[in-house]
C-alpha cells in the first residue's frame, strides 16, 4: 500500500550546507500491518511522512501510496490517507466539533454520513466534554485528540501517524493504541512513528530504524533480535544507531 523508490529530500541550509533529510529510502508498508519508524530527533521520520502525505515534494525518487504516485497524483493520494503531523495547525476560532466536521467536508463526506462519523469518533476518543469548546481554549492533550479525530474522519485506507500519543494521558494513549490495532484488523495500512519503544514492540509488525535520513535496518522484532543477538528493542536500537553514528 506504501512503496518508496529511492525517495530523497535535500534541504539547503546556510550554516550546514546540504542536508539529506531523507536519503534514498526504499520501504514497503503493506495492508493489514503496522510499519514502525524509529529514529532520533532529526533522523528524518517526519520529513519522510510529509513526503508520503504529499505535503512536501521529493528532490528525487518517488513513492506510491494506495496505488497512486505522490508526484503525479497527489490529490488522489490525499483522498486515501489520514495524516497526523506533529504540527497540529488547528484553527483557534473553531470548536472541536466544527474542526472535525470541517475536515470531513473537505474530504467530501456526505452530510448524512458525516454526522454519524463525528459522533462515533468523539465517543471513541472521549471528546464529548469539550466538543463545543474553541481550539484556543483546549489543553495540549485535547488539541492532540482533535488532530487525531480529523485524521480518522474520512475512514482512510492508509494512516500516516507521526507520534500519535505525544502529549496524551495514559487512558487516551491506550484508546489510540487500540484504534491502531482495530485499523490493522480492518486491513488498513498504518505507518507509525514513535520514540516510545514499548509502543513499537506492542504495535509494529515491521520496524525500520532511520538515522541521518537513511534506513539502516528493516524487519520484524524477531528478525532484528536474531540479527543483533539482543532481546530488548531499546538495546537493538542503540546498537544499530551506535554502529552508524560516524557516518
């Protein structure tokens, strides 16, 4: 459902010069599976997700998402995905319900269907108590819930989730994790980034370790354990990153 082909994004910085934020990445994320991206801050996770969501254009290479090329058919890609960025970009003057409804309409959901969809999502993520509250009056965790709700409103085939539990309390985090599990059961493709190792262990069928824009290793937890001889994912991560710090 997501296939990249030498996907590359280069930024040019006055101080650092050429920065390869994503460097010839080749990954495959399949239906009915959760693909996890693990990396340090600045490793390229968010840039990769923004490329796949068509928010950014690649410098070279390309990718297909839900069968559509991100360069040739960006609008078709947008129709098929739900993208949660770590930059919420919510409209402060709208209420939580108005925000989710607005994004539902942007996705051309019929009004009769949209109302039921909004009700379902607000119930799932326990958002009813602040549904009529303006965004600028919400806490960080509440804003994150609204961002997640708008991501799911169009019932997308592909979910691209950049640290979805960031800033959430334990109860809400559990509901997000459960929703990801349910999405997997519904045969959706989930690309998921996190800094929390136990989340990756619990959720991900496939794990990619990314460092300085490059994918260093890809495999299931069992495969990574066998390759490194280590059991815990945090130890595996440190081992692989440590071997490549000098690159």
